[in-house]
C-alpha cells in the first residue's frame, strides 16, 4: 500500500504527512483528514538540508553612533542652510515688494503734484 490517498474535493493524490491527522490538499488546498491506516504507516521523507544564512553581526548603536553621526552631518548641514535661506527669503521678498509698492506710490504722488497745484499751464 502506498502513502497516498485521494482528495475528497478534487480527487488529486496526496501524500500523508507522518504523525499528522489533517493536512491541506496539495492541488486545491482543501482541508483533508488523513485516513487512520496511513497515519502510522507514513514514513518520513529525508528532510532537505536547510541552509541558514550566515549570522550578521549585531549592530550596537552605542558603538556605531559616531560613524552614523559623521555620515549624517553633511545632510544636517545642508538642511540647516536651506532653512536659513528660506527664513531669509521669507523676510526679503515681502520687504522688497513693500518697497516697490511704496516707491511706485511716491512716484505717482510726485508726478501728480504739478498737475494738482497747476504749476504747468
């Protein structure tokens, strides 16, 4: 007798899992109950060797902090300079616009004075 049994949903052959009483069908995913005669007779397949990745060294932030800060320093300097330029422009642009508007008004008033007082007839 083989260690396979048919799926009740799709009829596909399934290999019994050793020591398990239920499993999922390998074809359709339906929940299957392994027959009693196959639960004990199933022989385990040799397990494939699982290669574990090499252990990575743990990062100690206390030891790595100076290097991390040194690497982050150029970004912090650029961010600070950008903020400084932005605050300077935030002051400069309204000031320049105000001076232009005041200058235009002064020119308009000074240009209208001779007409208002009748200096040119």
